[in-house]
C-alpha cells in the first residue's frame, strides 16, 4: 500500500476500527459528502468518517491514532478552497475544526488576537472591530472560511494591495505535526530572531506538515472611512494606466478588476441591475481612504483625467456605506454566481507590470483551443493576481469538461512559467495543480520540500497527495 494513503475502511470484509474515546465522530452519508469536499466539484467525496476535536490535545490523540492504524487525516476548515486541498475522496478521516471556535485572548495593547483554528475569519474581524481595531485581511467568504484554513493556504483577498497576505499577520501558531508533537511557534512575539522561524513553513503548507490548532493574529488600527469607485474601461490597455493614476492620486486599499462576462453572471444570479448605464469590456471596483469626504474631490479629478484620455468611459462613486456595499457586490459575488457552471479555475500571478500582456496571451491560448468556451476574468490586478474561469457548457458532463480543461492545463502553466509567474497566487495547490508544480519550481526545490514533509510527517498521515504527490 502506498505510504500515507488511507486504506478503504468500507471495503468488504474489513472489521470496524476502534476510535479514540471522547472525540466526536460522524459517518452518515450526508456528513461524509458535506465534509469530504471543498468548492471544487471534480472529485467524489468518500471519507471514512469525520472527527470533531475540541482541543489541541484531542488533535494529538487523532494523529497518534492515525499513525497506529495507518490512516490518513484530511484537515477541514470552512471548505471554501478552490484547489481540492480539503477533498477526502479515498477513505480518509476528515479532521473538522468546527468545534474549535473559542476566542482565547484579545490583547488591545499589542494589538493581537489568539483563537482556536475553527473560528471564522469574519468573527475575528467582528471581535477586532468591537475593540476599536481591525483585522484587514478580507475576502467574500470570510464568514464561512476558518482561521486555520486561511493560514494553511496563506489566503489573500481583496485588500492585499494595502495590507498583504495572511502570512503578514500571523504572530504565532500552535501546530500538531505528523509525529504527534505540539509546536508552539513564535508564541505571538513581534520580534524574535532566535533561529529558524518555523511558523512560516506552516503558513501555506496546506496541512501536509501539521494541523494548526491555535493562531495568534496581529491587529491594526480601525480603518478610516472609505469610498468606492466603480469604473468602466475602454479596453484592457486602459486598465494599468488607470491603476497607476489612481494609486498616485488616492490612498488605495483595493483595485479589483472584472470583465463583462462577470457582470452578466452576477446579473443572472442576483437579478440586480448593473449600476452603470452600459457594460464595458472591463471594470474595476476601486476602494480608497476617505476619512472626511475630502478625497472624493481628488477622485473626481483623477476620473476626469482618465475620461479625457479615453481610458475610462463611465464611473460611479459611492455616497454611503450601503452604496459602497452595492458596488462591491459586483466583484464579490462573481465566484458564487459561476459555481453552478463547475468552472475550471486558474488562480495565477505575474509581476504587476506584465498583467496586460499575460492576460492577452492567456486569453488567446484558451480561444485557440476552445473557442466556444465562455471565459470569466476577474482578479486582484493591483498585485498581479488573475482568476481565469472557464465555464462548463451546460450540456457537457463534468467529467468531459474536466478532461477538456486538463488537456489545456499544461499549456496554461507553461505560459505562466514563461512569464515568470505562479500557478497559485492565493488558493493553494491541493490536488488540482499538484502535478504541474514542476512548471514553476525547479526539481531541487521540490526535493527539499519532500524532505521537509518527511521530517514533519514521516508516516505520511497528513493530507497525503495534496501539494506533493505521494511517493510510492
């Protein structure tokens, strides 16, 4: 049997295994489907059972049990991932952190907050706001995604331009390794230069090195009031000059790009009318600091300049918090709106200056191979992150569509590598992109990654097959 691969505990003739006392398990079919997948729909969930630990000590017990029984454990947070990183399709035991939702400490002096891994990111934001503070890493699924999962995937979101990724806010981690050891990493310290900082190995490791049980996150001052611009561009070539002009004239926190196909998808799903008179080829939601309303004059000045040179053809600035939320809706609702079409997603990044050339090349590649496929483009263009979503034609079976997209994938990632980019800007590698990692990482680097995996998880019990292939 391959190391790290869970035996099929539902195979005929197998006797039921004993489970650790005191830990809640579910194994009904509905729970197995619900907890056995993330937002990808390319794999049929088939976990053996779902475990619900309530403490770090119970996670240690689960790891030791898995090692003794030769089982595989798949960590599960809010399952909002888009790369198959939380999929359990081969008889694994899912470790769900839904019962680990305690806010352990909020220190307003540092400021920081320490929570169990199952606390939703949105709850961290609310707790911070009640203390007059802010946790600024944000995305549309913040209320359903969990802190542990956001750290394990180094989640980005809509304000990376201003605040960076999750990695930039992690002060400390409690982690249970595949050996069953408990690591207290950095202990919430702001300054600590005592050797290797292993916390950064865990951030973005997708649960293959350890199971995150507690997280200490840095907080910042409450943000000033902000205003939002919705802009319509004359074409792709107008997007980057507009971004540069807006960044020079305003204090931006977000610059979120989307295309006309995105507008059509959100309109169909929400039955809302688009707030601009016409749908242009490309749009952006631009958020900027506006503490006393005075920045709107500066925004109008930049807007008029962009209209004069032909980059912008229409626009709207929010006049209230509710209107700002309405404008944000046209960017934040895209992923949910296209989910029924089982989209083939690519979450890629290149240097910011290369975004327009890369987008043209990638769009041309898709049209060359599949001219009849509908492609939805959106992303955090201010930090070089693009989301390409190829929508499954409604009359196509999911397996046929996946096969067609799989044939395109090598060419897509070869192009990413040619532009010096990454095949995963913020959603992780998981199962979906695992086999293409060599297109952006040299062999020597992958060998070192395998060595680190072996050190932390010698029996291969933690999320096997994700990020790195299982050695046979």
